[in-house]
């Protein structure tokens, strides 16, 4: 059997990153163009278009695309898409730019020219409508809402030519993987069914349990780490990678796991972000996405399994990648092992509820970590990391979930 097809009608990866002579020529042209500064989120979206992770997008969305995605998960041409992919600028700059003009998109954080874009449309949006549609709330305490509400007033639409992947290939040489590369890895392993596991945390026992269910269900599991911007208190990617590599070496059968990283920032959009995670994992070649408790959630904005339910609410055939729905998992002392609500008959007093946020809080505050919370080899790596910090990290357990 073959891997799942890339998303979209053409069923082919559409990377927009230029190479060779075309790249050098476009870089020269970019130096002559007006510049539009883009945020970290927009830069990550752009790189995903560049490497084919956002196939079949050819650029930033039009107003009709934006409205269709917000209202009914579809772009103007009928392509399924769960979250708007847009770029914005100030009204003052937008007024100075002409429809049909080419501009250079420049990272506001690094100053690097990331792409060129031909402006096909300039439009304003109802930000509260987008937030209500995508995040289910307009509460500014929600980090995704705050991100949208603070973006400039005018969206720009148009096709892009991507010039750079930023620092990701240099900073993460062993785990930054493009969809064409992950597909090649899966094919070389002889996998046709692959379960993606989304993480921005070092893996504790619950994560291990989820991935091993994936291994039992599919040919292999792709542990896919977020490499984009982290919130304060998160553990950096090099420590995460070391902990995950150690876990795989000690506790997994050889060649049942592949590891990679991708360049997006978290949006904390809960159910809608779960759909986006499934969509771009389809481009990476994954047939399934492991969806556990509060996937991509934040605070109490979503029910613990809303990200599972939303897959039953989208049109049949919208995605080839399917959810691997797994109930609340924990260590049960009476069962003497990992279990879930579907398999464990015992009470909550016998259960050790596992959470990456809780683990980070205990480690940062020097507390003892209960037995069975995490593997000892992983805890050793994490303790060494926290011991090396020069200042105490505040972990807000009430605000952020596992992501």
C-alpha cells in the first residue's frame, strides 16, 4: 500500500521554495521591492508553504478564502482548510501599496527577506468574527485571540515565491524535516500507515503510552515536534530532542518510530488546530493523527475531547488523514500500569494523572516527581536542564495545556 496522498485536488506536494538560479534571481529582485514586515506566526506559515507542508496553498488567502474558512472550513475553490492563513500590514502601508505590485516579505524578528508576494487583493476583516469562528471565543486572555486582535488592520492576499526556510535547517539539522523527506523515510521503512504524534513537550509516560497505541495500530509513529515560537516556561527543542531520543533508545522497538520537527508557532485553537495538524500531517505522509485529551487546547476554552469530536463534524473525505482517538490516559496503581478511562475500572484516588505542564512545574520548583510519572532517564535530562537555569521559570498551570 502507498502513503496517503498530499492534500488538495491535485494530490501532489506543492513546495513554493525556489532553488538554484531562480532563487538567486528572485533574491536580487526582492532587494528592489517595497518591504512588508511579517510576524513569527506569518513567517512559520510562509515556510510551511515553502516546503510543501501547506499544500495546496500558493500564497496568503483572499477575503473570500478567509470568509469561507471561518464559516465552513473551505476556501473559495472548495478546498478544505480549517484555519485562515493570512498576512497583514498597517493601513498606512497598505494604502501605499498597489494591487498587482510585488513586495518583499521580511521577518520582523530577524530582518531576513523570506519571500516575494504579488498583491492580488487588500482587505479588512472582522477580527472578532475570526476569533469566534476559529477559537470559539473573543477573550483576550486566549493567546490565539490576542495574536489575531493585535495584528495590523489590513490583510494582503496573493501568491508567494519563498526564498528561505529561515534558521530552521541550521538550528535543527537532525530533526527539521520537509514533507518530501518524511515521505521518503516512511517509504524506506516500508510503512504505509503512519500515526503522527504532535508534541511541544518532552515525553512523559502518557505520551509514551499514546505513541505505543499508535505503533500497535499503524506500521509506525512519527513524533513530530513543534519548532516554532514557544511560550515562557516551555522546554527548548534541544533538551526535548535529547529526552525523546533517550526515551526511544531505551523503551521502543527499533524502527517503529521516526522523529521530525516543523516550523510553526502554536495557535492554541483546540479543535480547529487539530484539523490543521491532521491536514499538514497528511502532506508529511501520515495516515493518522493521535488525538488525545485537550489537543492543542489552552485553559478551559475547550472540552477535553472537542478536538476529537470535530473530526465527525467535517465533510466525509475532507481529509485522508484520520484521527486516532484515545481517551484520558494515566498511570493506575491498582492496574499496576498505564491505562485509560476505557480500560481502567478503578477510582481517581488510584490514578496518577500525567501532564507536561505539571511535570515542568515540579521540576522547575525542585519538587519530587512521583514514581511512574516519567521515565528516570528522561527525568535526569530534564533535571540537568533546570539545574542549569540562572533564574526560576514561572509555570502557569492554570493557563496552558499540553499543546
